[in-house]
């Protein structure tokens, strides 16, 4: 391992990126450069260094790969000389990680073993590595093929979703490092906010707000959404946030900072600044004062395009200290603020305000009816009284939702009196209080627990605690849901509106205004400090958590003693994080139902541990010790923790020092056990067989665990069993007939060395999900057909070579995955899978699709694509499928069909009109299919032989009859690659929604018409001179124009709205390129344009911030740059042409082959120069 180059983090923790590299090739050069670019961008990186790795650390390395979201192998000339590098690469492929390779002084053919470079290196390993060499070779070929796939997906690895980079294509390390970072940030940017429906009347608000945001413009915009509490401001902000995160207008950072008002009140502005900074860089060192925070925020977002949403501000200082001025941010940034207090933004120049009004009466009546009557409009006899309720609620969405849900449970005869009470309150919270008062005492307790401790947390464990407290959680939670006081998200977590949360917390504060120690629940650091540090605890407090709701760590609470805890005699809920717990706990915590403690150990917090005696948790129901440093002594030593017999949940995830589980003999009512990521766990105690009530068992990433004990066969109530990535490099044994687990509904045995699926598997009659992905299982038993409730089957990356005929008996099967499997044919009985919705067979040996597939009336996704892998190791270089059966058109629910690298397909049969996405790539497809019936299609990719296109090899031309394309009105993205197309005419009326068009047509000569809706246009590999249509000037939404490998480019039209222009490997008719009409241009790239001498018209570009020039040997001048205050250059060769009056006042530059700055560079203040010397 690389001398802890992972930023001091525990190797078992989760990383975002895993770097694999050959130290002797790149350690001191490119890898170091890329690593620091990633770290500076706030990305958590595990940087491996095989030459510094002790042998016993390899398991931690493999765990780091598994935990990482993206893997970046840097393939260099000596990469295959290292068995550790090859081991890592094979692991990435085996786990199907998101791999983004970088080719350093090697080519894709080297990596795909088409040259001697890596072949010779593999041959040097001895016979003892024969099995490994096959695996390593396959991994190399698969990763090498990513480069080819990237070319097919996008323009020379730039615009596709698949990414690969060749260093030789870039002017320097800084250039490629920045692009890699940008793409990884996009890949990691999954920050969607849960939006609870129904979103009645929201579309108009979204449209109005987006008009103010004007995403296409290059300026920095502040937009304030103002409105009263409960009107829907946060919901609107979340919808906008999700849309912009999904859009192609990518941001460097997207940040949604919620509950600003409450957090500022509770923890202060410095805490908020730190929260914002952690969104930019999780490793950012905390700042300690507001001024430092302002400076650090400015430094973090300078010249970066960011999206920041600050939700629920109420004071001027909050926006001043979090997003004070547009000059802080890079061009194109958008700052959105929601507030009830308009005065906090008064006087700020350039702020655009959207006043969010209450709902229209019609929408308000519809929303109320949804909750009161479970229909869109009230019954006619209730229309008048419903209108009165809507009026009494002031047409506020939150009040309508809660009151409608409340009145749904009230007899209609009582509505009139309730309406009078509602109307008597002007304040929204007082209206909501009516619903709280209608709750029974037990449900009120559940509601107040959620308010303080469980918002955005999963529901299951809380219900165990409430059940032990006799709160009747099933009925109580259902009651709260039905009254719209809470919602349950798709991830089974609690959610509630902040006004309802504020109401609940105010109720608790009112229990005793002056003495927090007399309140039932303490949830903030301030309250806890008051009680603990002054030793004022009382028996009135029954729930206690000093670090919930992102309160953060407070050094004054680094140690909590038994003396401070003992006065809290009625505690039933206790959570402690990053705290040292010490002392004698005799007679303490006797009523505790929930105890959670984690150490979050790091290099700076070595003292976080439990040093307690007489810790007896007699009534404990939920015990969470995850992410802690507990050892076996905790359960087996002389001072062991004593756990009562009522324990239902035990979470030991990421207890990295644990080698043996506790004795389970006295925990016979345990229902949930998690052993996730216990990296040193070697033994599961045989007493586990006594857990007859166990329902959930998670054994994941326990790499030193060799098998499951035979006593587990007694777990007759087990419903979910996950055994994933265990027993690394050793045979994994299951020492019991798995069919005895008669209650199993989910069985996942993945990435373990399991060689046989027991025949008794067929006895699992309740099984719904079965996965043996990445195991060594070769055969599925015929008894598989007995699993009549099975809905999902996954045999991906396994040597299974056929499916049993009995599979046709699986009438409930909905998803079948066989990616990278050895299965050669589908049995005809597949036609009986009447509920099958998804069939994934990418990269498999599949040769034939039976006619019976047309009987699959519910099939939505069919993936038969191939990655062009393993061509010299016995694996097919492309799909073996020769075609689709003519019956495919009968699959009338099919929406997505993927046939990439299916090179034996010569023509397509009639396809079902239900298709929305179609990807076809075949070297043998000589006849363009007629797709005129696919009127629902929105994503279409038709590509031919890319080698012929790029290398101009002679070949057989397909038919060019493509008039059917005009019949695809819903098309949004279109990629088209055929040699013989000479004329493109695409009327706007035929393609009203088309946003992205890629044309790979070498013989194309005329583009007479293009849709005005285009935002991105890529013209690639065109040999003849291009005549651009006049309609380009009318495309207000066109933001990117890419011309690559075009032999002759006639005069460019002046496109005033284009923001990104790329001209790559093009022959220009004139030596001077005039860009004077590109007024909105932010970035332009000129690469390998040999005859270009000068670029003119740059002085007209108000928003230009980046120029790339590479391998343009004749270029002497870009005129005039003197008006720009700051520019960023990416260059090769000399910067001499920047000298003199055309030089910008300030610039930064990254280049290759550049040894000194030009003498004429003016010395202004400040000069921004970022200079890297790469020879």
C-alpha cells in the first residue's frame, strides 16, 4: 500500500476514487499531479503504490477497490510487469466497477494485447500464475476496449458517458488532470433531493424560476424564491436542483444547503460555512471564524461554475457570509435562495426575485381533495364545504395537505366546527397544531421522537424501540402518514416538512422554557452541554443525542463520564458519536432501549474509545456499534459488555478489529444482524444457530471469513441473507443445506469462491431474489423452476453456461441478468416468462435469441450489447448474435434495445413501436433499417464500422435511404454513422425536441437543414468540404459546435450563442480564422489545425475564459486579448505569440514543452499564473 497516501483515512472507509498505477513509471510525475488535482477538488482518493505495499495489506487494497465508486488505472509501459497492478485491475473488472482508464505512453492496442508490449510481460510469469494470467489478460483486454467504446459513445472520449484518456492527446499533465477531475465530479454528482408529491401546480413555478435563472447565459445569477411558510419554496428549490443536476449544463459543484435558518440559530454561521465548504471538498480543514470562512469559500469557487441553493434564509448576514457577491463565482454559476423574509435580500444589486404566491383556487381544491377524499375533486355534496376549508387554509399547500389528511378521518358532520377553529388561526403552525392535538398519546411520542432524532433516517430500527416502549409503532406511523405529518421515502426513511418539525420541537421546548434538563428530549449540542457539563441531568429526559442533525463535533464533549449520565435515569434512547465514554455504569441506563456509539477513529482522534465497567444493557433492543474500534474483548473479555435478552438489532458494521462474533446464545430474539466490512472477521460463532427469529443477516466484505457454519441451517425465519465479497482467494464453504432456510426471500451470494449452488436451493419456495454473480458456480439446478415466487435472477460474471428448461416455470420472474456469463443460448421455455421485464445479456456468449422472445409481452429492456473484449483469450471480440427473430415486434412493451458491437447483424427486423431508446452498432449492417414506426423513440444510435470511417478504408456502402428519420418527432439525441450519406436535411417540424446530433458521415457534402432545437452539434470524420446551412444562425439554443477530423471546413458561420467551439484535426480553407460573431463564446479549442496562422475577433467575446491550442505549428497570433482581465490557456510549444499589446492583463497557463514565460508578459497586480513544466 502506498505509505498511507490515501489522505490518512482508514483503508476500510469508503473512497470515491481508486488510483492504480505502476510506481516506477508515473509515481513522481503524472500520478502525483492527478492525485493532487483530485484532492484539491474535494474527491476522496485511495492512491495505491504496489512497491510500498506489505503483503498482508492486499486485502485492504481490494476492499478499497470494492468501496470506491470510480477506479482509475493509469496504464503505463511497465504496468503489466507488476502482479499487484494486474490483481487490482482484475478485481475492478470482476466487481464491474466504473473504470475510467488513462493510457500513459501506451496505446489501446497494447492494453488489448494486440502488440507484444503487455503480451511479453504476461509471458514472464511462471506456470504457477497460469490461471491468473488468463484472468489478467481478460481484464487488460476489457479495460483496453473502453477506449474504443469511448470513441463510439462520444467525440474522441469527450462527450460520451464512457470515459478514457490517452495522454498523447493532451498538451500536458495539468490539461488531462483537469478533464479527468471534471468527468469524475460529474460521475459522482448524484445529489438528488427527495421531492414528495403530488406536485400540483408546480410546473408554472418551475418555468417562471428557470426563466429567471436563464441557464444558457454565461453571467452569474442570484435568484431569490420568496414566499410565506408552507407555500412550497423548498419543494420548488428541490425540483430545480434535481433538474439542473441532471442537465447537460454541468456544474463543477452542486450544493443544496437546507434548513439554513435553524442551523444558523443552533450552531452559528461558521458551522454553516464549514458545511458549505465540505460540499466543495470533504477534506477541507475546518475554519474557525467568519472572515476566514468568506476567504476560503471565495478561494474554493473562484473560476468554477457552481450551483448553490441556500434554503430557508432569514437574515442578511447569512447570504453575505455564504454567497456574498457574484464576483466570488465562476461564469455560469447560479445561486438560489429561499426565504420567508424578503428584507434579508433588500438592497442587493442584481438579485432576481421570484415571489411564490399561494396556489390558485383550482389547484388548491385539487390538492385538498387528494388528501381529504383521495380523488382529484370533492364529491358534489362536499364541494361547498371543501371550498370553505381551502379558504380557511389560505391556499397554502402544507396546510391543505395536513388539514385534508386530518379531515379525512373526521366525520363530515363535524367539519363545520373544525373549519371554524382552522379559520380562527392566522399562523400556519397553529393550524397544524390541530392535527397534533388529534393524535393519541402513544402516537404523539412517536411523532416527537421523529421530530428530534429520526428525520432522514431509516424506519425499521426505530420501530423496534417504539414496540419495546409499547408505543404501537405500526399503527402510530400509519396514523402519522395518513395525516400527512410524516412521509416515508423510497429508501424507507422518515421525512417531514420543516414547519412540522419546528412545531414538534416547539412543543418540547414548551415542556419547560427555562430548564432544558426538565424536557423529555435533548437533541442539540447546546442543550446537551448545559445538562452534562453542569451535571444537571434529571429523570425527566428519556431521549438524548448530542450530535444529531449535523450538529458536528464539540471538543467540550470529547469525554462523557458515568457521573454525568447516571442522573438521566429514564433514558430509553442514547446516541454518542466521536466521544470517549468512561466510568462505572453500575445501576445506570437500566431502561435504555437504544444505544448507538461510534468512534469515527482517525489520525487526529486516537482517544475515542469506551473505557467503562459494569455496562449492563438489560433492556436494550437496538445496539449499534458500527464504525468503531471494539475488539473481541468487548464480548469475550473479563470486562465484557452485558447485553440483555431482548436485543432485536445488532449492528457491527465496519468494526475493523473484530475477529470473532459474540456468543449469541442469550440473544435468541435477535432479528437483524449486520457484519458488513468487518475486515478481520475470521469466525462466526456457532451459537448463531440459536437465533431462530433472525430475519436479516448481512455478511459483506469480510475477506478473512472462509465460510458459514453448519448451525446456520437452523435459521428457519431468516428472510434476507447477503454474503458478498467474502473469503478472498480461498474456497468459500456453506456447511449446511441451504434449502433448510425456508423463509428466505432474498439470497445474494456474490464475489465469493463458491463452486456449486446446492440442489436444495429449489426448496426455497419463498425466494424472490437470487444472485450468484461473480461466483464460480457452473450450473443451475433443474430445481430452480420450483422457485415460483422468484422475481429476480442474476448469474452475471459466472461460468454458468446454460439455463435449465425449468426456468419457464418462473411465472413471476421480472428481471434476469446474465452479463458476462458463458450462456450460449436461451431455452425456448423463456417464452413462458410472462412477467419478464428486463433481460440483461451484455458481454455474454449468447449466440441465438429464440422466436419465443416475442411472447414476452411485458419485456421493457433487452441488452445484448458487447464491449469488444477478450479477443485473444477465447472470449468473443464482439457479440456472437447474428440477428433478432422476426417475432421481436410482438414484444409490445419493449422500450430499450441495446445492440452495440453486434457485428454479425446484417439487418434488423420490424421492431416494436414502443421503443424509446435504440443503440445499434454492427460492421455488417449494410442496409439502413426502416424505423418509421418508432414514433416514441427519443434516443437513437446507428453506427457502422468506425475503423473504416476513421481510416478511410474502402468498404461496402450501405443503403442511404433514410427518409424514415423524419418520422421520429420525439427524438432528443441522435448519433448516426454511415459512409454513403451525402445530404442531410432535418426539418425543425420533424424534430421539434432534438437537442444533440452526432454525424459520422465521411461522404457528407450538404447540410441543408437542421432542427432549430439543437443545443449540441458534432460533425465528425467528414472528408468533403462542409457547407453549413443558414439555419445555424437561427439556433438560439446551440451551445456547442464540434468539428473533428473534417478534411475541409469552409467558412464558419458566426454563431452568437455558441459557448463552446472545438475544431480538431481540420483543414481550414483560410489561414485566418474569424470568430468575431461568436460573442457568447466561453471556451474554444483548436487542435491539430496545421495551416492556421491567426485567430481574429476574440475581442468581441465578453465571457471567454479558456483557450486550448495544441499542435498548431503555424499559429502566430490570437488577436486581441488585451481587454481580458483573466484567461486560462492550455497550450503546447512557446507562448511567444502572447507577447505585446494583445496579451491579456492576467492569465494562467498549463502547457507541454514550455520552458519559460514570454518576456513581454505584463506585470499587473494580481498576476494569476499556474505553470507546470512537462517535458
